[in-house]
């Protein structure tokens, strides 16, 4: 690999890679004190006068510009706190506020917008044509401190499944499918940055690394994000087919513990007392789905913790009638809902 080629690509990539900073008004901390608990001393924050707050940085990550007029793609977990404000650092000396236009938590993608005149941006490639072994560059702002960090590697695998845990103020667990695996270094703070091919086109969005392992990084295929961006530009939001149920994805452990008849599928169940699992007037409600039904298949594809109902629904269109195989009271039945637009 020619040094001149990598240097040329770096000069193209880095100006379009940005840092995203999340801030929030939090109670002022005067200091800390120790509180005895369970035979140990636990450090607790000592707050200033009641009601006194200060602007506090609570997190952030990377992103990249995909248009001259300021559209930005990043990972959803970077901007998941809907009560926070977000600032984009174009470089260490330039910043501006950012608006989060849309969240796609299923694919860990978010679309942002800034207004800052004409901006450098990256072209998006075609992730369906990515091949194992091809050379790639991962870019981002490592640890939120080292701006314009790039690392060179190869595509190590395709169509990977990963359960990712996001820490910080809003910890969340995400089941991500179809990922691009790379050995290019992806560090904390790089989440949301681009994975770029040797033509300088983005093929993925850096999203996760495996803690304790070496050279195991993952990126969301850019084709998922291209669809999201197109919908945001056309409709002002991401449009998704909507069934209208709350569910638990089953596996062997859950099935054995609860003595269920199957160890796969989506068990329709409420999250809290008084909150029904079937949304009123939704597609699920109209077709007669009930609490404790187990949706086994969607259009012939088996539902599991690695092949969720949400990801299967994304393959279909709003207004389309689909076939669900459902287990109810020991009997297998077929139900055909017509999908609504996501709420």
C-alpha cells in the first residue's frame, strides 16, 4: 500500500470528520463525601444549593459530513439522550450547534444537521459490494481528544451479528446485524466516524469494538444509512413499517426459566403494569394479536434473539400485508397484519 495514497485519502477524509459533544444542565457538585453502606464507604457527590445547575459535558463521539449543506451521519448511541444538546466541532477552533433530525435505533444510525455555509463532505459507497480482504481506513476523534485519527486495516468479515452495550449516561443494549468486521483500530470516541475504502468512499459507520480483544472492530453498512438519509431529506423523518407490539425475544435460557413451549420467537408481553403490550388501533390490534402470543415467524423467517422481529419488519413496506406464524394457547395460527407507518 502506497504511503502517498493513504496520505492523499487522509487529506480528503479528515476535513469531513467531526466531533459531536453532548451537554446537559446537571446539578452543581460542590465536592464529595463518604457514606457508610454495607460495611464499606461509598463516595457520594455533595451538591450545591438546591436547584443550582451547570452546563456539563456528558458524552460524545464522532460523525462525518455527507453533504455540503451540513447533513451528518453518526451512530445513534452517540446522540441517544433526547434531553441533551449537541455541538459539532468542525476542528479544534470551530464549533456550531447541531440538530438531531432522526434516530434509527434498530441499525444504530442517527442523522444530524448543521448550518455553517459550504462544508467538505464524503461520498457514500455501496456496502453490498464490499469484499473480505479489501483495505479500509477508519477515521474519527479517538477518546474525544485526538482529532483526525485514522487507522489502516482490512475488512475481516461480513454480515456479523453483535450484541453491543453502550455505557455513559444512557446505557443501552443493542443487537446489531449485518455488520462489517475490520481490524482497523476503532477506539472509544471513534463511534460514528466513517469506514472508508481506497476510493475515498464511505462503506460503513464505526460502531463498536470487542473489549479485551485485539483488532475486532465493527461498522454499520453505509447502505442502511443511505436509506435513512434519503427518507429524512424527503419526509423529514425516517419512515419505518410499524406493527405495534412490545415483545421479548426468546432464547433457550428464557424459555427454560419460564417453562415456555418454544425457545425462539417474540413473546408479546407488557413492560410494566397498566401498560398494554398491544398498541391501541395499531396494525397488531386490528389483526387480533394478543398478550402472550408468541410470533414465531415473519414471512417464513424464524424470529430469534439474533433475527429480531424489528429487523424482519424493516424488509417490508408500509401498507404491505405480511404473514405471521403465531403460537397461541398451544396452537399454531397464521395472522396477516397490514403494516402501519412507524409512530
